[in-house]
């Protein structure tokens, strides 16, 4: 039996925008997994001390708005 694949509805074509709170061990893993998936994009990140992020972390967060406020 052959099944036809349905295309996504027009309302589902843009990725889901996600904000993360925390960028420790698991936060960085969740960020990488979400960025690797075409249906999600991380747009905001809350960390307590953004000035303590390393250059490598800043490079991974190139398109993400980082702030110390979760609001």
C-alpha cells in the first residue's frame, strides 16, 4: 500500500521561536538540538551573568539575543 505524504499547512511553515533560560551543561545541549531541527529557532537566552559567557559560547549564540532578564 502506498501512502501519500501531506505537506505542512501554510501556518506551520515558519519555525517555532524558542527562548531558553540557562546555558549551563544542559542548556547548551538543548540549544544545539533545537538549532539542528528545522522546525525550531532559538531567539532569546536568559543567563544570570551574560558577561561570563566564553567566546565559544558567543559564537554558538550568534543569532540569539542574550540578556540577564527573563522578562
